[in-house]
């Protein structure tokens, strides 16, 4: 194993170049993943805002007064008179 100093130098240069390319690729991949992370975070925030709006809308649409109003208007429903109510027990 008699290596010349020139061969060792060439080997070291190759190793340094491969290492440099690895570092550049690693930084590129890291930046790409960071951009993707930021995009997903902003999408999550938008979905959270939309979810909050939908919950508010559901709360407004599900009020007892509104349901009773729709039942009277569209379904012609009414509260039964006490004489029409039957209590069933075992």
C-alpha cells in the first residue's frame, strides 16, 4: 500500500467534492421541506378558520326558534293542544 502524495491529494479532493455536493443537496432538500411545511401550516390555518365559521353557522341554524319557525311554515306543524297529548307509561 504505497500511495503517492498525489494520489492521496486526488482522493481527498474527490471526498471533499462529494461532501460539498452532499451538503448542497441537504440544504436544498431542507429548504424545499420547509417551504412545504409553511404551505401546510397556512392551509391548516385556513381550514381552522373555515371550521370556526361552519360551527357558528351550525349554531345559528340549529336554534330552537328557527327550527320551530321552519316546522310551522314549511311542514305545517304545530304544538298539540293539551287534550291531544297522551302519556304512555308501563
